[in-house]
C-alpha cells in the first residue's frame, strides 16, 4: 500500500496515536493512545489519552470526547481546555479494565464530566 498523504485536513488514525495532548497553557498532559470510532456513523467518538506512568508503563487511560480536542499546528499536537487536576479527576481506566464502550450511561458520564454533548446526538 502506498504512503497516505496527511498534509491536508485528513489524517490516518495511526498518525494520531502518540500525538501529544496539551492544555491551553501549553503544558504536556499526555498523548493519544487510541481512537474510538462509532461503527455506524464513522465519526471519531473518543480519543483515549494515556496519562501518567513511565515510558507507557502504568499509564491510566482517559476517554476524552473527541469534541474536546482541537489540533494546534503551531504546537504539533492536540489542545484541551482542561487543567491537569481536571484530567486527573476525570473518568479513567487501566489497561486491564473494560471501559464499557457502548454503555450509554457510562458514556454519558464521560460527556457530562467534560461538559460536551454526546457524539450520538
């Protein structure tokens, strides 16, 4: 397969994984671990951010509604308008936990915490 051009407005999911997430003050909060995509609409629903740990070991994962992230070309990463403390207090799961994707009550709690409308509406 040929190289996919990511210089326009589209980017491959494999290029998003590993991208740094900053807060509005430019503080490095972590990086994108994975994306969760709605199977029916094809829309990105969540960016799963890795946070904490050392060299990816012992990291917690934070499901962030995709609508809370904005790509900043100057920073070369995504920006969320959250403090480190807000992120630390948010919904989280570890590598060996099931975050209950598809459970609307669980997902609503994620969206409510971050003050964003559900992706399915």
